[in-house]
């Protein structure tokens, strides 16, 4: 749609309309272009309000830190369908209140907030092309789009210019012939929000392009949906040149890029230099937005951009990888802002290889990657904050071991993800881990002293993130031991670690299962032994270590190998399961949570002492959400069918108030 002429507006001269007794006065909010000029660089609260349990619900301190770091905009990806009654499309009021609290935290810091419907199980994003030939599916999508935005819009009706709504996240459209379905969904979004009135009548609304591709957004959309008010629309696209930003393992058509920008190419690792997607590509992609949008007073939100951290390289190449990644963030930020676009960096939390983290969520927003933050600040025209160094972390020297401090504080598991140093393990026949374990496996249960345990496994994921693991065997306490496990490609070999695809490993980790164990686990090295008799020390941990573990893992660091036997840090740096007093782990009922396989998923049965609402979540052992739902429960026996086809071990959790019941699901 060719926009109409801009409505004149200036701060302090908003048009005010009295809506009636007992109702708030509404404003005519600024135009989209006026807002874009104020929104600066932005940050994503990723994997938080759209993936339950992956990152902690944020506190005000996190947004204080984001504001102090120089960001002016926060994008809050949010899920709604997984918190709604699917018979009525009514969103759980408790969840709406939780999202509202998070939005309020950001706005209290005068941050501009983009609130959307994110992946949310893929009810829009994964089904647009399918809906073209399935009328019932399309009708459901349209009904949900209208119902959810009516509730979201009503809740936030009176919020001022600092709140913007985005219709979706990355609405996948692979067939250009189906672009009309996406535009119809956007039209429902616009009409629903505008009909609510109040400040929604002039609120800026954001329309993500097909698959949020710059090229498809520029080429496939010839006319935007209609709007009752002029100049209050933005479009959204995301920017991840794949081989540099997201690719983790080589494919038959190419390899990941570690080095971006001509000034940061490696002379010794030329196979991983970028051959496309660099500075000229940024400019060409961003310039696509000019004729159809920017020149017509329709700003562009670069709703996500980022590049994964690469920690598998060594020496000067590690320095180049760090600096080229910062250059990417700097160039993208500068290129977007210079064109009147709003760049919003993706941050899903987590630490170590493969992450895009700027703020430490577990430390209420402490700056985790100052170098990356300063790259964005410089791109936005802000002075760099002091303390910046070339490296993201201190590179150690000497003979060190990986030290894992482990608490007995929850359901009994822990994991340390190791950067995939060997994507193809098909040429090896065993893995040897040299480790030292110390600590205690005593614990109290209802006042009775019992003996706990610790088991260690190696885990791989490949072939669609299929989970495969193998135990290291009996753990020896208070002494070094070489743990050896066979490695095989034969699925019938039950005595070996058998990756789903030995030639394309996507994930490699050390996994712990425990009961009442708290202590320290030290790993000196991990050796892969070849079928021809040679050995490769794939991990020696002398210079660098993973930066974070999951669940019971308190901390991960390097520690001098010769000091392991005398190290007693676990006694003060870890937590016992029960604390100083005896208490029993909370349960929902008196009977255990039981599961069974059914066609198309699993069925759970449990007993609840009282009726109410329970939060059901299924997570993999990396802590990633597989499936979640809020559901009513009755006093007595409850059952639930979970339509998920599992690959490997997962954890099912039923949370009702302060009471929780968990079970492993295979």
C-alpha cells in the first residue's frame, strides 16, 4: 500500500480524546518513522517468554543493565498458544500477568518494547504453506490470530508509544503463491488491534515479511494490508548470513565461516574464511528496503541478527574469530541505523561455544560479553565502555584440567556441553576420558541417612538432534581413572556409544546423573582412539574450557592438574540437596508420575491432592523446551496425552503451585 501523507506530530502536542466515564484518555501516538528515529539499537530477550524454563524470568535488574548498556529497544518474543485453552483460545490470565510484568520492567526504564507472537509451537510459522490446501487449518490460524491479539491488545490498550506490537516472528512462506495468506493474517492483526481503540488506534504495528527474508520481503510483497491510520506500520526482517552466523558443521556443499570481513581473514585457516555475506552483502540486502518501505515512511525493524561464538579454533585464529565476529555486529548495527532501520541483536542466554549472549541472565544482567556490546555501541555512535579486551575470556597456559563443581540441589542431573571439535567420528573405535571425582554421595531423606550415586556419560546428538549416550561405567572416587567406552556406527551394538550419524555430530557433552551427590569432577583430557591404532587428544583443557553447565552444575573452570587432589573448593562452592534441615522433595500426589507410549506421543498419569492449574513441560537433557502446556487438573487421578515423538531421554515435569513431580521419559 502506498502510504498517505504523514500526520503532523510533535512531542507535547498529542491529540487527546475523552473516551467516556471511567475510561482512560487516549493519545495520538507518534508515527512509525518518528519512533524509528528514537529506537536506536535493540536487544532480544530470547528463549525466555517463548520457551518456558530455558532462561529465568527476568527481573527489573536485567532491564536496568540493558538500559545502562546503551540499548533503547527490547524485543520480547512471547508464546501465547501454549498458555491458552485450545477450545476457547482464552489465554491463561496468570501468563498474561507475567508477560505484562516483564513489559512493565522494560518500559519503566523508558525502553521501547516490541512484543510479538513468537514460534509458539509453530501454529503460524510452520503451517502457512500447508494451510493453502487445508481450509480447516487456515480457519484455525485466523481464529487464533484474532483471538490472541484481541486479548493482548486489550491488556496493553493504554500503553504509550513505548510499546509496539509485531504480528508474528518468522512466518515461513516458501511458495510465493501463498503470500496472500500471510497478508490476510497481518490484516486480521491490524484490524483487531485497531478495533480495541485507546492508544491502539494509533499504535505502531510491525509486519514480519515472509520468512523474515530481506529479499522476499522486498520482492514478494507488492502491497501491505490496509490500515485506518496512516504511517503507523513497520516491516520486519531478520539477518543471519548462514555460514558465518549459524552453521556449526561442514556439509557436502560448504563449511562454516569463522572469519568475517576482509581485514580479519585467516592466512592459515583459509577454508573457514567467508566467501560471501560480508560487508557488501550487508549493504545490498539492507538497500532492498529502500524503494518499497524506507522511502515511503515505512521503517524496517531488523528484528534479529547475530553470529554464534566460535571457540574450537586455536591461537591467533581464535583472536581473528573473536574480532571478526565483533566487526560483524558493528557493521550490521551501523549499516542499519544509517538507513533509519532498527537493529536488534539476538541473545538467547547460555555461555560458551555456539552462543550469542551479551548479558548474563543468571547474574541479573551483568555484562557477559563486553567486546560484543562495545561493537554494537560503536556501531550506534556510542562510546565504548572501559575494560574491553581482545579475548572474550582469559586463555590459560600450562597443564590444566576441566573442573566441574556439582551440587545436589535438584532432580539429579547435570551437563557440560563441549564444543564439537570432531564432527566426523566414523574413523574412531573408542573414546577415553581421564577423570578424577571427589565429594560425597550421602544425603538425608525424611531423616534417614542413605547412599546416593553419581554416573557419568558421554552424549552425542546428530541426524535431527537425535540423542545418543553411553555411560563411562563405574565411577571411582578420589583417584584418577581412565574411562574407556567403545564408539560404533552399528545401531545393534548396545555396548557402545552409537551416534545417529557418526559423520555429522551436532552436539557433544559430558552428562551426569546423580542422587545426593555433591562434589567436583575433573577431566584432564578426552582422547579419541582410531581404528588404525593412533590416538587424537581432542580435548586437553589446558587453554580453555566450556563456560557454563546446566542443572546441578554450579560452575565450570580450568584448574591446575597437579592441584586436583588437594582442591577442596566443592565443600564451600556447592549445595547439598536438603540443606541444613531435613525436608522432603515436594510432590503433587502420593503416587508416582507414570508414562506410557501411545500412537503419536506419550501419555502421562499422576495423582493431584487438590484441583487447580498445572504447568506441564517436557525438556531434553540440554535444558531445551520440547513441549509445554498449562492445564486444569482435578483432585485425584489426572491423565494427559503429549503429542511429541521423542528422540532420546527427556524430562517430564508437572508443576502445581509449589509442588512438582518429575520423571524421565525414554
